[in-house]
């Protein structure tokens, strides 16, 4: 256990929730002798598709590689513009560049932190061929109006559901209403496989192509070749990638997927307690469910408003002095050197949220005492 200068155990911003069942599942894979992509990956894909109400699921090495594949199978390439929020982890803005396309930044809505049909419309160019709509921090993006805008224009809407497992949109899992979506199982997310990702799609031909492309575009998968004594000759019809998930990861993913409802319920319970304890503190605003869905509360962010007793950096320092590890809010890609040179319309909400928000600690094993320590620090500035 890490202790802090206060002598108390550190309160982390996030901890994955893994236990003996995941250990047993990994041990079983090791004992089976097949640790690369194989039957567990196939089983995880089937289970994930069913849990997310998706037609097909293709496991990948990360959400970043799933986004890359999504753009390839959607036919996006050089000369195309892809509208993305700047207010997202940098992978969202990086992905279009991998296929030679140009990311064009859209602003976000101040309440949800997500793009809207209006902010997307304002960022469209004559060359726009795709939009990446993110369920930021687990808050479902209002996808239907964005699709109503884009579908008639032949613009593909890719849902970046990296943070979205366990969130709902209009009564269904997020991603279910998307033509194509990408998911992350990084330990910062609530369902983890160490590293890992998934692509889900309603279009069988996109799923089939993504399945081939993630494995060097081989006509016969490594698992199928291994299964036969005389391996059929494989062919490589196009240039593919190695974006495979391993069976070790998928075994963990299957256990985690089974726990997802419990994980989400616990996170929402902790978030509700934060809300209750902080509701009367002047000058702070906590992200909440939008009217169109529910968040898995992957990232419970708080905006520090002018009426609060200190600014975001002051609050982060006070939390750190009390042994609490909070995090600055979501980054804005256009403010980083990798994407700074791009033309974009003003992004006032993105700049406000990235400067004034922070993410509170929230993890499954969090105790009431952990939460009280965080709440005490946040309240201490509220009364100044
Ligand atoms: C919105 C979003 N997109 C993409 C990613 C990339 O996910 P991965 O780390 O699985 O590549 C992340 C990870 O933080 C994310 O938050």
C-alpha cells in the first residue's frame, strides 16, 4: 500500500478491479498452451457483441488500433477530413492522421463534454467524410441527431466508445446505434484486459475486413492454420496490420464483462454519494447523466467555477497535500504541439473545460473513508 506524507494510504484516482477469477482465467489459458489470439478472443467477441447489442465485434490490441481500423474499413484516406472533438484523449485526433486524413476539430457541449449535431455541423467542410463522436468519460454522446445530420451527406459517424462500456443511450448500450464503434480496455477504463480494444459494427462486410486486416490481412487466421496438420496456403490480398488481442487478455475480458453490471452499479453509487456530499458547495459543478442516457461514471469530473474558493490548480494541490491523487480534466488536442498547427474554428467550451475541470478519485474498492477525505478537501475551499 502506498502511503503519503499525511501517513495515510494514498487515494488513487482509479484502480482496476481484478481478482482471483481473472487470475484463474489467465492460468487456464497458460495451461491450454495457446496464448495468442484464439478461442478466448472469439468467445470474448461473441459475448461483447451480445452485451453491447452489436451485430459484430472484432477484438483489437487497443481502442487506438480499433479507431484506425474503423477509418480504414469506412474507406477514409488522404484528402478526406474527419471531424473530431479536440476535447478527448489524443488518440481520437491521431487516428485520422494514420490513414492520411485531416482531423478537423469540433467544439463540445458544456454539460456533457461531447460533440453535438450543432458543433459537428459548424466543423463540416466540403471534404468531410467521417465524424468521430466520443462518449467522453462515459457520458453518452447524443448520437441520433448527429447521424440525422451526417447520414444523408454520406458522412460516416464512428462512435469512440473507449470510455463507454456500461453506459446507455436511449435505453440501449452506447455503441448499439452506431454503424461502427471503437472500445478501450486500458486499465483506466472500467472493463480492462491490461491493454486491448474492440471494434463493433452493424455492417458484416466491415467486420469481415477488419477481422482480416487486424491479422496482417491473411486469408487464413493463425488459429485456423494451427488447428490443421497440413495448413492451407494463406494469401495476403492487401497490406494489413498486427492489431491482435491475445487469449490471455480475452480471458480476463470475459471475466470483467461478467462483472460489468456490478462495476457500473458501484461506480454510480459512489458518484451519487459525491453528488450528495458536494451539492451545497458553491462554485463547483459535477458532470451528471444527460437526459438521453446514463453514464457508467468512468470519469467523474468537476468544474471549478469562479465562485469557488480556489482555482483548479489550487484544488489539485490541496488534494495532493491530503494524499489524494485527482487528475486534470480531459485534454484538448489542439493545445498540444502534435496538433497545434491545425486550422480550426474557435473552441471556447473545450478551452473552458480543459482549463477548469478535474477528475475525482472513483474506483470500485473505494471506501467511505476514502471518499470522506476527498470531500473534506473539496468542501474546505467551498466555504472561503
Ligand atoms: C476517448 C478515447 N479514445 C481513445 C482512447 C485510446 O484507447 P487505448 O488506450 O485503448 O488505445 C482513449 C484512451 O484513453 C480515450 O479516452
